[in-house]
């Protein structure tokens, strides 16, 4: 007999371990007699009453979900407007939850999603519908307030540091007669956390990356070119990590792909090749550039064990908080100590998380603006520690699960999402 | 007492496993009482008499070399001219070999390097200098004639297939409200081997990559856009793998980065964003693109076991051939059977390898030009099979070795390489 129904939905850009969290939610809910539905494509599916019955998935499938990247139920970039702007949408949301007797709503996402979960909680209360809302943290950008880190970041950070290390060994071997400068673009719209993570590859000033371009530090072309030239003359070659969110001194993004996403954020891309081209045209050095893009946030094969453990733990804690009746909270990660690295999960009010963007602290960036400090290293290194390797098949590929995603029968009339 | 001196040098673009070959060479040479010198930055170091004494490296370092990417002694892009054009250069080469009593010259590279090794062998004979020259195969492009595959390709292929699989799980989850088309650019100047390898990720027509753009198939814009649109309408999203060497119907590269390398090859890059931009402007779909560049050929953390085993085996065989007095040959990989996958190493004359580029067979490409056939799959899959994982440190990074690279004392006058 079910002790109630829990609805889980994924939101925003997915990560290598958001499904690890999903697996933690489902396994814990099952162990506690809860039924788990999932929103197909996040809150969009909830509004459309496109729900997935996760009880149709085998225990083996849920175990495999733990090590499968992407968002198994689909995610979305869709932000609910304020109650004043679109009251009908919130009413619809409550209608759907009520129709399926959902008592627990878990929303797995970043800042915008914490905001949504918080609003849904307030509105359910205003409508007199008994609902527990829990935000579950996730984002490779690591920009959520309150929590020590965000699940998804550690694995993307590990990917970034390992890729910088490996590609730079390549550049070093080619530098005498070929490539002298290598530029790798990393994600991070407004916060240089992943750019900083690239810095973990360097254990000395002569090791790559020699220069990190943070979104927090306005880009000065002449100073940068002089720094590159100095490194090439000293080391023989130079590796640069550049954040997609790098800005000019007057605050504009260096590279704007043109489009905007559903949250109104400018879609970035292309600053890597731009910086490489600048080096080539101004300094004449042969260059190569890489833009891993989605590869860096989906590389489950290179997941950090710390990250996977934390991703599971926030999922597990979210269900436990829900069962305790804790409303409008998010399980966050609290670091107990750096060395030995110890952490625990604790609840934080959603209101404290929502829409507060956590940028890189000043004392994490080296004085010259091009590298990370020991403080940054002490913070970052434990997050990429350990490996959480998926099983591989005889075909040489990781064995990732594709869920059946059996739809729940609709009970309500169709609903068109007006403002899409 | 040394049984003679062997000189090993790396050439051209390095791979995730060229050092695995180097480790195979050094370990086998040591076991057989040979002294091993290495050219610093390949043939350039030999000409400059910049040689490295590998006997200064510990057995542990050589074991770690097996799993370290990049070229440990430095590689180069430098092609010797013909004897007629630069006789002095060949004389210098023989002078250096003679000065250090080198009796075995092992040159680890691609087509151009096989050609160089072949020429050096002929010239040594012409000069009456007793020298055994062995070419050792290497290239992620997989375009060497005679051998079943080239060490380096299997690991780059595995990286390409895994990256396509992972990133596409990401795209699939975002497609409802965000990214609908994902484009990944892969290496391969003239041959679509790595593009084909991306196809290993798809086990059905609805799985990624849905479209592969091969350098062997001229790009037809209208046909391509129609194919993308059809996939998006059927599947909801579309992943594209595009070769850096994609050409227009009149034979021009779609993207030319402008520069040329030392071999006179055009330096490519940027066709990935170009194709993505085309999709966006013509079809209006939100897109993301990735260009892994050097990441795909240096990802030792994701090396294929088949590839690592073969890389070691060609290094080991090269030394054994040398000791048997086999001159102007290359140890190549001969496939004995697909299932079970069995292979062996056998010698091939360098003259048969040199400067013959092996492109993708017609029957490896699907009739519509956008995918791979079962024949291709049967060939490719064994090459990415198995994992050869490096050890990881407490810092969360693979433990890669940096050799001491102790220089050998010069015995000759300085030499400037004239035509650089």
C-alpha cells in the first residue's frame, strides 16, 4: 500500500549525475513505501499532465540510472512567471498535483528551479492544498547559494581538469615545431567555478593551464597577449582556459552566440576560438582550440566519486525531509573539513537559495587574475576526488540505461502552455 | 654491457597511446640489453644532436609511461626533403647516428614518418653506414596503408563514440524546450575513420549520431538540412558528427583555419560551429556544438584496451625485428578474425606504407551517405573494446609521468636546420 505519491522533476541544464540524484530519490522513496511519478521534461510535463510512472522501472534499471548521464525523464528550460502574471498556470499545476494525489513535489535544478519550488510551495499553501515542496540542488555552474557545492559541478570540474592535463601533454609534445598555444573554453555563464577547476591540473607555474580567463575578471587584450607571449618564451608553449562568460571591461560578453534561452539568458559560445584567433593574429603562434560544450557536463565515464556520492545523498535526503514534513527546503551540502574531507547534508530554506548567484570569491583568484590560489585548490580538489566508473559493455561503451518511461493515464483536459 | 644503441623518435600528431608504444620499445630493448636514446622533438632533435638518455629513467617511470598520453620526448611536424634537395641534412643525420654509435633507428609516426624512415634507411646504405630502420605505426587518423589499424585510432574512436553517446543523452533531455540539434566536430583530415567511429554510439536509426558528415561524401546543404529536419520531427532532436575534413561538391574544405602545417597541409578547424550555425539560421533550431580537438587524441583516461595492447605490441615487435636485422620494415597489425576478435603483428615493407593514404571503404558508408554500415561496425567495434584505465591520484587526476629526459652529451658541432 502506497504511503503517498511523490512527484520528481528535473530542470535546467542536466549534469553527469542528475540521474544519480534521481536514483537516490526513487530508491529511497521505494524503500519508504512512496509511489514516485516523474514529470516528463520537468515542469512542462507537470503542466501538461505528462507524468511518468517510475514504478514500472525494474530495480536493475534504477541501479543503472545511478551511473547514466543526461536527464532520464527529460528536463526543461522554463521558468514559471509570478503569480500576478500567470495565476492560471499555478492553478493548473495544483490541479495536476491534486488529480494524482501528489503530496510531495521534488524539483531538481539550479537557482531558477529553487525559486519555482519555493513559489509552488507558497501557492499550494495559499490554495489550501497540502503539499511538501523540496528543492534538490543541481548545476555544473556551482553557483547556488548556501550549499558548499552543487552536484554535477564536481564531475564537470574533474572532466575539465583532466582534459586540460591531457590535452596539454599533447601540446607540450607538439610545441617545438607546431602548436604553441592551446585554448580550451569551459562552461560557466557568470561564475568562474569551472574555469577555476581547470587550474587543478597545474601543480606549478610552468604547468598547464598557464592562464585562466575568469568571467569575474574583465578581459584586457594587451595584458593577456603579453602574458601568453611570456609563457611561450619561458615554457615553450602555453595553455589557456577561458570561461564562456568572459567579458570586456565595459561588461559585454566577448562572444555572444546571438540567441537567448527561455530564462532570457544570452546563449554563449565561441569565445575559445575567438581567443585562439586573437593569439594567432597578434602573436603569430600556431594555435589549437577546444570547446567541449555538453561533453563536459555529460561525461559520466569520468564522474568524481565525491560528486556522485553527494548527488545520491541529496536525493536520499530530499525524500527523508519530505517524509518528515519539512516544507520549502533544499538538502544542501555542508563541508565539515577540508583535510580530511568530510561533509554532511543539512536543510536550507528555499528562500535563501533561490535566485542568489554565488560567484567565485576574490581570494580564489590569483593576484594577477590568471590563476587560482591555494584557497581555491583546497576547496576544489576534494570535489574531483575519486572515480565512479560506469560498467562497460562488450561494445566498448558505458552501459547506460534508457528507462521505459511509461506514461500515467491523464485525468484532466489538455492544457496548452501559453507563453512558449 | 650494451649490445648496441637504439634511437627512438616520435613524429607527427601524438596520440593517447604513442607513449605506450615508447614504453614497449624501451622495456623490450632493456630486456634485450640494448641502450635506448630518444630524439628530443623527433627528427629535429636528431638533426640537432639533441638526444635523450632513456637509461636514466627508472623502471617505474617506464611502466607509468605506458599509460601517459602525449609524446614523452616531444614530437615534431617536420618532413625531410629528398636527397637531391637537401643532401647535407641526410649527411648530418648519419653523422649524428654514427657519433652515438646508433645501429637501430625506430621512427614512430604516420605516413610521412614511414617515408622518412624509408629514406633514412636508403641513405644509410648509400653512405655505407650499417643501420636498421624500422617504422612504428601511429596516427589517430587510421589512414596508414597495409596495417589493419593504427595505434592511437582505437582510443580516439572510443573517446568519440563515448562522447557522442553521453552528450546526446544530454541533448535528448533538453530537446523539449531547449537544444534540438547537437553538432560534434571530429578529427580526420582526409579520411572519415573517426567520423565513422562516432557512429558506434548508435544502435538504431533513432539513436545518436543520426547524421554523420564524412570527408569522403561531398556536402550538399539542402539535402543535409532536410535530413536534420526529418530527424528532429521524428525523434525530437538530432545529433550530427562532422569530420573536420568535410568538403564542398567542388572539393574545397568547408572550414579552413587559414594556416598550413610544416607538411603543407591546410590547418582545419571550425566546421562544427559552421554546420551548427547553418542549422540555426536555416531551420531555426536551437543548437549546441562541440569541438573536442586535442582532447580526443589525448584522452588516455578513456583509452581502448585493444588500442593500448596493440600500441605496446608494435613497440615490442619493432625492437624484435631490429634485433633480427630486418631493415626498412614496419610492424603492422593483421586482423585474423572479427569474432572472436584476434590479431597478430607482422612486418610490412616501409615502401608499401609510405605516403599511401587509406580512406574509408565505400561499403563502410550507408547508402544515404549519413551513417555507417554493419561492415563498418564489424571492423570498428573491436578497436574500441576494453578499458585501459590509468591509476588516479588522491588529487582526483590520472597519475601521468613526466620523464627526466636527461640529455646526452653532444659530440658534434652545432647544426641549424636551414629550412624551418
